[in-house]
C-alpha cells in the first residue's frame, strides 16, 4: 500500500506524463519508495513486538522488501548522480551538493550520511553476531530520521501535495515505533539485571 501511495504521488507530480521521462523526473520515485518501505519495516516490527509475535512470522516480508529497499536506495541517488555527470556537473558528492541551493546542502549531506549507514547495514548477514553490531542498528535508526528530514525539506512531491500529511504521519509513527522499540529494549535489560 505504501508503495502504491508513493507511486501515485510521484505520478501526479509528473502529471502522469511517462512519454519522455528524464532521470531528474524518475529518481524521486525511488526515494519515496525506499523511505515508505523502510517505514513499513519499522511499523511492522513495532506491531510485532507489541502483539508478541515471533520474529520469524515476518521473515519473508522483510527479506523481499529489504531487497526492494536496497535497489531503491541505490537507484535514487544513482540516477541523479548519473544525470548530473551527463550534464557535465561532475561526480558526487560535489555534483549533488551543487544540485540544490546552498542553504539546502545540509539535507543532501544528511542523505549521504544515511545512505552510507544503510549500505553498511547490508553487511548484517556477516556481522550481526558481533557484539558491536547493536551500534549499527542505532546508526540505522538515526539514518531513518535523517532521511525523513531530508525528504521533508527536499522532496518535490511533498510540496503542496496530499502526500505531505501522510508523510508527517509516517514521521510521527516512525518516532512512536522507535520510542516503543527502545523502551522494550530498556525493559528487557532491566529484567535481565
């Protein structure tokens, strides 16, 4: 459902004109999809914890949608970087920083930081049993907040759109899911002591 919402908002943003799509028009779709699907991970995980459902119940969902998110987080900045390079503006990070007004560059830096964290998080299959891996989970949670801030400030589809209140709903519920998850972890540590 969140993917459909993202697609409809993007489609309306380009006035449903698919004939001559440029990379500049296409790359926002993948940002909308990446955040929306990752948001669903956080919400599903919070609901799973609240209902005391086994983690394995959502295994297939997370496997399939995690791959979709990985593709989206690679394609979103990749299309932009490729188009900027084709237009003679060079390679990232400088080309992407020059793509926005100087006062908006902080939001590009937030996205770049989050992007690196999300890519590092893909190493979970190798390192998830290491004691330090919990810090990658914390970093991933921070990255989600950074992406929310990035999208609110730079997302063209969110400007004067019906999607903006939905996006704020995503942000509020993401915050609620994070608070609940960290509260649960705190409770478990308190019980273990």
